[in-house]
């Protein structure tokens, strides 16, 4: 089959790779003039690293393998440690943390992408896309993998269903040396003033992010001219390495947290969606890139049953979106220290399977 894919992000590129490997034709149209390598880094859970292995992409070449995920108090007291190697043993694949841009570049290798090609209109019933500046492309199937502000979804659903939660993320990399930079632990420090997350991304970089409550026009919203000062005022008294991070703030990226209902059927006729276009969610559970890879994996096997693909993926993506929408990691929970590490590890390992269509479909490996 000939498949037109709109968008060369994680979803579109992984899908194209899967389709090509299965003997289909895939053409990707991307509005950016070159691979969009911007952004911070993303955590890829075992379901995703398994899917990537199937696509002959090895993310451990890029990022850092994570062995633990730790919750600390703002004063630096370790409250609970999740052992990620338990999930690695159970599912046979690691958890890795990789720079989004490097993942996109790796996925793009060998995939026919037309850059600088913005799709401005689609006819979902004919699997047809009209490109800005002229030209129409048509396939047997058309996939909108065009992200949170998807043109394809707008045509299918009308309007933008996403609403913003009251949380926003400011993030960036620091190359200042910290004890976490060359390690294998991701750390979440939640306090009454917000959350600071820290994760090693390889290449001497540590991803940091601060989650705070904000809304348009309020402090900490995009364009806040006092942002760096405000972050220092709010988080300056937190334990190491937060002060080191705050010294090295350099043009942080801004991400307001979106959330939208995920219908059971999100496409029509020969047209469907994948990734954020279908289910954008807050980054709270680190699921955006993972759910995009899960879509790509199942869709590459479901071209003859697009509605079946949507129903199966909606069931699982909704679980992630629901939990992410609670902004659970942002909540200050001193009682977290009462949860034994073994229980937290067990819960996390079980959760990773429930959040993965791939792992749910592979009972032999996942039992
Ligand atoms: C520049 C960028 C930086 C990001 N940084 C982070 C980050 O730091 N941390 C994080 O957790 N998540 C980040 N994300 C989001 C994360 O990549 C996604 O949540 C997840 O990977 C799902 O990917 P996706 O492919 O569905 O969507 P996206 O990654 O948003 O990819 C969609 C692609 O479609 C293209 N596109 C959009 N509209 C059109 C159109 N009309 N015609 C043609 N092409 C179009 C976009 O340019 C983009 O390349 C970022 C996304 C982008 C685009």
C-alpha cells in the first residue's frame, strides 16, 4: 500500500520505518525545512525500546540507560527509589533517556522525507493532502502524525480539543558537572513550590525541568521577562544539584501542559492519526514519545483495519492521558517516603505494561 504520512516527528518517522520494513510505500511530508531536532530529552520505557529494536534503531547509542527513578524531598532526602532494572529484566529491554532531536535524526535515517512541505488541507475520504505552494499527494492511506496542532485532526474533528491544565514546564540542558550527569538515575524533587526533574541525557548533558502552576498573563508564562530570577527565587533553596542548574539557565523551552479527550475512533475512511495529533497529554508520566511509538508499531500492522487500530490504541493511550492529567508527579507527597522501594518498583513495572500495547500483546515476554 502507498501511505502518506504528514509530519516527521517520532510518530511519523517510526511509522514510516515500520511500513517500509513491511514492504509498503511510505512518503513523509514535513513542514520544517530540516529535521526538527529541537527540544529536550525523553524517557523511553521498555515497550518503546523494544519497538525501536524491531525498527533496527538502538537508542542506547544516543542517550543514557536509566537504572533508577528516585523521588526526593526538596531538601534532598530520598523518599522512594524505583528500580528500573526490574522492568528491564521482565520485558527484556531497557529504559533509556535520549535527546528528542537525536532520536528524530536516528529515526529519519533511510526514510524518504520531503522537508519544507507543509500540508495545508486534507481530504480524508480520498487520503489526499494538498501542500502549501501547490501540489497534491494521494495514497491508499493518509496518516496525520502532525503533532499537537494537527491540521489532519482539525479536518477530522473540527477545532482543537486540547485544554491546558494549570501546569507548565520550563526545561533545558545543563552541561555543568553534577553528580547525576554521568549517572543512571532520574530524580524528581517535588515540594510545595513545584517540581524539579533531572535526568542524564548522554553527551555530558543533564536535562532539567521545573513544573510550576501558571496561566496566560501570569508569572512563569511564556515571555515572562523575569523568568530566570523567578525560578531562582522559587527553587534556589532546594538541595544540590538544583543551585548548579539555576546558575546555568540558558534560554529554557516552555511547554504548557495540554490535555484532551481521546475518542475511541479518531479517523475516517482511509485517514487516521498517530502520536500527539490523536492524544496530546501532559509530560507528567513521560508518555508522549512512548505513546507515539506504540501507535506507529500497531498502525504499521493494521493498515487494513484502521478503526481497529484506533480502538486498541485509544484504550491504552487513555490510561496514560488520564494518569498524566492528574499531574501526579508534580504533587508534593511527603507520604511517598512511606512506600517501600520494592512496592514502588512492582507498581511501576506493572504500570509500564498497562501503558504499552506492544507489551500487552507480547504475553510470553511480559509474563
Ligand atoms: C520541536 C519539538 C520539540 C519537542 N520537545 C519536547 C521535549 O523536550 N520533551 C518532550 O517530552 N516532548 C517534546 N516534544 C513533543 C514530543 O516530541 C511528542 O510529544 C512526542 O514525541 C509525539 O511526537 P509526534 O510525532 O506525535 O509529534 P511531534 O513531535 O510534535 O511531531 C509532529 C511533526 O509534524 C510536523 N508538522 C506539523 N504540522 C504539519 C503540517 N501541517 N504539515 C507538515 N508537517 C507538519 C511538525 O513540524 C513536527 O515535526 C517536542 C516536539 C517538537 C515538534
